[in-house]
């Protein structure tokens, strides 16, 4: 390096060292003034149904095709959905259905022999869900890849090679994960939660440990028998959305899926059975953790129920939106937590809503009381649901529902789930109008029908010094598990 350049660099570095520090800000950080926040929306949404350009067709073997043509952007999405192998089918254990749904994608018989991970080798990565009413497989791709994907999907669904060695490896890996999870606090809570909500005779009550025992007894023969149930064309539908032309794809789909031979299946879905009052209300894990953890789990309606729209709004009020009372109180008011959350999940047969937070341990009892008080309030007690929060919750619930169908992939899934329950493909749009017309009494009535502040299961991680305060709160009996360290 030249001497002159070295001198210049030295002077520059010296200047950096000797430069005065950055002065403090003129004005310190402060919360947004209340008068700077916009008021909740007051206008009503126009009652305009979603416009879907639908083409529907049924093949001679009963296989159904639904096409929702979208914008010419070169992207297409596909959802295969079946009603032949429900997760809660009384003909087969849930573990058999779930593992069959995953294992059939591992290896496929082709004209060139058995091919491992055929869809992955072809460049696809579909999402697979062994749902309450049956299998759902969905993927998004460039439009020109559509024929190649559909051919590979047809092969995978119809010609899986179920091998004992593949099953053994996956079971071993699954067992290792479950055994590791059951050592920690979260695993101990997650394992117990289903049995606190559902009747012991209901398969939904099985925890991770119970399911593991069934999984470890799985064999390929059971998976093959369950796969045979899946191949019922009269209970199968392919949904295409996005940049697809029905005139082009319908003949191709007819040749491909019209070749499925008739195979009648007779699934029998067991409805949910909830646990009656009595026995432990929840589980408490006692350990010297830096933060306490509180979770309330409660039954909720399926997405086919008339209370579905109300629970999308209740989800927001109970903690789904930042402006929920509990979040503002626990996070913004007391600074006890980074946030309070609520989540509502619903299948075609059942639903559940959870409220949870991780807090400063000294606030354990007060936040627990606040959670249960909020459940009572949305049921109509202590002032009930207020107009301002209802307007915000409706807006957010509506926008989140619209966001789910804003892409071709989301639209394909939404249509497939409705087709799976024999509803119109665009039935999810009716929920938007149901959200718009909700008032406080309707939301409170839905809450009273499902939420039980005195019985809803509670799952907690508390420090030893706060255990007596929780047990003495008169909330019922609890199972107590003590962990010295993790």
C-alpha cells in the first residue's frame, strides 16, 4: 500500500475515534397519544357476494372437479380432497389414517420401478392434512407445471409402495421426538390437554403418549387396508384455482381421474363427546421458571356451525387482536407480559379456542383471575361486549378471512373444505355477511353456549412459591407435576 494512502486512512480512523458521541434525542420515546389513533370503523360493508367464476363437473365414476378461474398471472393451485378416510372414522384408529396419509407419499410404483419421494423429485412440495373429514393435499405452481404435477399426484395417490423399513424408521424418529417432548413442561401440558376437554371414551382425548403406543404397533398391512378406503372416486374432488382455463384442463382431468375404478366406501364419523364435570380441572407444572405460563382451553363450534362467525369475532376480543382488553391490560397496562393471545381453530366436526400468555411470575394469580373474568364478560356479565371492541373485532375477523382466500392457494383450500362437507364451493363467503350482522347480544349468546368460566380446562407452569395461591383460588382440583430442572 502506498505511504500516502496509509496516512489518509490513519487520519480517517483517528477522526472516527475522536468524533463527539451522538447526542441524546430531543424528545424521549412516548406512547402514541390516544387522540392520534383513528376511531373504530362505523360504516357497514357492502353486501356483495364474492364473485367466483366456477366450473363444476362430475365424471362417470363419481369423481368431482371444481375449477375457479382467476387472473391471468401464470399461477395455479390444486387441492385434492377426499371424504373416504376421515380422521375420526370409527372403522380405523386415528393413527392408522394419519400415518397412511403421510406414508403414501414416501414411495411410488412407476413404469420405471419404485421411485422415492416422487413429488419432491419432480420439484413439488405439497402440504398434506389428514383432516377430520378426510385427506387434503394442496400445492401451488406455475401454470405450465400443472399437467406434470397432476400426473405425479395421481400416481402417488393410486400406487404407493408401503415398505416396512420406511415405516420403522419414521416410527422410531417419531418416538424419539415424543419422548423428548414429554420430559419438558410444554409437552406435559400438551399431552394432558385433550383428555381434559374430551370424554375418556372419545378418541380425541388421546394425548401424545397414548397415541405413541398405537403408532408403535402400526404395520404396513393396516396402512394398505386404509389406503384402499381412500381410492373411492365418488368421495374425491380435485379443485383448481388461479390461471387455469376449464376448456383446456377438463379433458385432461377427465382422462386422468376418470380412470379411477369404482370403489365404494362407507365412512362412519364419530361426533365429539366432551368431558362431563368432575375430576381434575387442569394440570399445573411446578418449576422454578423465569416466567409463568397460563393457558385456558375450551370447546368451540366447528366451521359448519351457526356460531362459527361469532367465534371468529370472539377470538379477536379474547386476545387475537392487539387492542383486546387482556392484551392492553397485561402488556400495556401492567407490563407483566409481552402479550396476551387467543386462537380459535375449527374443523368440520369440532373446534377449540385457547387463551394464553407468559408472564412475570408475581402476576400469576392476578392474570389468571383476569382471564376468567374476561370469559365471563364476553358471556354478557360485567358490562358485556362493548360497541367499540365489537366493531374492531368484526373488521379484523373479516379481513383475516378475506386474507385466507386472497391467493389461489388459499382459495383452493377454502373451496376444498366446503366441498368436503357437501356445501357450495363459495359457502365460506356467507361467513363474511354473518360477521357483518353480528351484534353484542348474538356474540354473547354464542359465548354462553360454549365457554364455561368455571369448568374450562386450565394448564399452567408456575413457580413453587405461587402454587398455593393458585390452588387456593377455588378454581377446582388440579394435577400437580413438579419439575426440578429441565
